[in-house]
């Protein structure tokens, strides 16, 4: 398997290709929304001065370019840059909106956009990013742009459905939620866009439908593995690396995958966790809650399930790209997202 340095190099090459298209898209926005978007991406401070922060790891555009290269070579990769930027714009539209709905106050080691500019401006900036994404594809003369736009639009609907399911779950009693429905929600919220990114890259390579669908399935399974690891980090991650307070997901009473796995384990620790989740959050109970999730098997289950999902992802990838060397970029990105610690 590829090491972390190889994945970092793939991500860096992707960012060097995609960032100019992203910046040009953001620069086309009206000033009021542009300042929010540039702040959210980490390219400006709240006062409009230039910032050196990057815009996250940009895994999704890297998947677009890696899929295009794996199936169509350097020419397909170059042709897919605009589409990769469109996928990253959609991802950031969801982040802006999710932060408002979840009332998250920190992202990428800085205050979230809504805490700086207010709910309305953050929501409108997110709306503008989604419009920019579809506009990039609509203006792209490449023959794959139309099916790519259709896939991305369908993905946005699925993302919204996943977010709606997630917010609805927050108002339900823990005992009423099953692990299967949380997995379905996680696929819609996270797996769908990673799958779409891979499929868009395959479209720009001119791949046959079965290969496009196989890469979509690869991305979805890798996305679920990504979400499982992300949920583990949300509970046990180091705030110095994650940029979020320790135990933030537990404090918010999020029904993340490790938590629901723990709650449905029918163990004494599950009953203890259910009682803790039924009560208002108390900082003094954070360590006890974290331990209850672990003792009830939530952490172990999430890690094992992530490994299983990655195995499924590899099977799907082999359907479209039997040669591991050709699939190298996709393989190292998949390995990276499931072995990360922040």
C-alpha cells in the first residue's frame, strides 16, 4: 500500500491543478459572498487580508483527477480539472450549510463562517458555491460535462437527504435508531460525493458505463470507511490535530456510527451510555461517556467496519482497473483517508 508521503504528493499535485480554477470561480462572486467564501476556504482572514491557510485536504478533487488519469491518462486528467473544481465547490457548499445546522463553531482550526459573518451570509455563500459548481460544468465544452453535471446534481439531492436524515435523528431517542439507518445516512452524506467524484473522473476519461458505476461504488465504500474513521476521530482525536474540541461529537450528543454501534450492543456499557445521552451534557461526564462508547464496543466496531468497507472498495476498483499500478493514485488516496488520525 502507498505510504502517507505518496498520498500527500498526490493531494499536492491535485491542489496545484485545481486551486487556480477554484480561485477564479470564487473571484467571480459578488463581494459580499466572495469574502465569506474566501474566508471559508482559508485564503483570507475575516478582515479581507490574505491568509496562508489551505482549504483542507481537497480529497474529492484529487479523486476526480486520479480516476481520470487511471482510466484515460494525462490528457483526461488535464481535461477534468474544471470538473474537479466543481466537485470541491459542492463539498464546501455542504460544509458551510452543515456548520450552520450543526452549530459547529470550529473548522480547520479557525472559527466557522457563520460565527464570523452570521447565518444568512454563510448560507447564501454556500448556495453560491453550488451554483458556481454547476456553472463550471455548464460552461465546459467537454462531452462529459453534461453527464457529469447530471451526476453532480443528483448527488446534491442525495447529500441533502442524508443531512435531513442526520438532523432528524438528533431529535430522536437513541433507542429508536438502528445501525443500518445510520449507515444509510452516512453513505448519503459522505459516500455519495466521494463516489460521484470518482465517477466524474471516469466520465472525463471516456470510460464505459460499467467502469463509471464501479468507480462510483468504490468511492461510496471508501467514503463510508472515511466517515467511520472520521467519527472515531470525532471522539478520540487529538484537538491539536483535528482543530475541534475533544469529544465535541459526544458533547453535541451526535448519534455517530461508533455511538450507535455502542448503544445497540446490548451491554451494560450501552445502558450506561444511553442514560448519559438522555441527560443534558455535563463536561464532567465527558470521560465517562467516552469510556462507555469504548467499553460497549463502538470504537472496535467502527474500526473493523472501516476495514471491511475498504476491502469492498478495493473489489469495486479492481472491476474497473484490474492493474494496481494504473490505479495507484486512487489506491493511495483510499489508504490515506482510512489511516488518517486528523
